[in-house]
């Protein structure tokens, strides 16, 4: 066997335009609105169920109330993060590039290929959903981006968006 085709992730970047800013802000607002709706449903259903449960088992009702409150706080944090992200989106400047995520693609691997470049070195750059450029990063660029991402993770702690950092180092 002289080659094999494997699945890989391709970094998707978008060039900021007024249209992109509007679309992303609307997506974030819709997600925040959906969380608000779920919170209302959680409150209504939780109150009703807890009231019924209090009549039969006060301890279980108290435990359920704590669970509902913990879930409520978690959902509120997610909503607040979405709204904060929406504020950041509104500050994007036209022409800048932002990482929109990853998509899957396939690549043929041959003996002697640099696997790091093949797996992590391709980016699609789009403007208003039209592909503008396909970039292939060198092994040196990937190594520098990875080093920067790992340094950022160490300084900012676990949970840092390493993928975003990898995408941000050009």
C-alpha cells in the first residue's frame, strides 16, 4: 500500500464583513433567547413539581430545588457568555479574520509526508460564504502556533481555547 486517505479537520476562517457580524450576532442572540425560554420552562415545571413533591417527601423536594437552582445558574452563565461574545462580535472590524470552527475533509497520506502539516495545516478562508483562499501551513508555522497555544494555556489555565489560538497564529 503506497498511500492511505484519512479524515482530518480543516480550520475555517471568515473575513469579517457587516453581513458576517450581523449573522453571528443574530445566532448568539437566538441562542441566548433559547436559553431564556428554557429557564422559564425550568422555573414553571420545577415549581410545579417541587410543590407536588413537598406534600410527600420534603427532603427530596429540597434536593430537587437545589438541583434546579444549580441548573438555572449554569444556564444563566452560558447565556451571559453568549451575550458577552455578542458584544465582542460587534467590535470586529471589517477585513479582519476570525476562526469560525472546523470542518472535516480527507487527505491522502504518502510515505515521507509530514503528518502534522497534512492533519493540521489546512485552512479555508471565506468571505460571505464564498471561498477566497485555501492555505496550507508549513511545519514551522504549525510548531510555532502550537507552542504559542500551549504557552497561553499554561498562563491562562485549563479550558483555554487552544484551537482558536492555533488558528490565530499566522
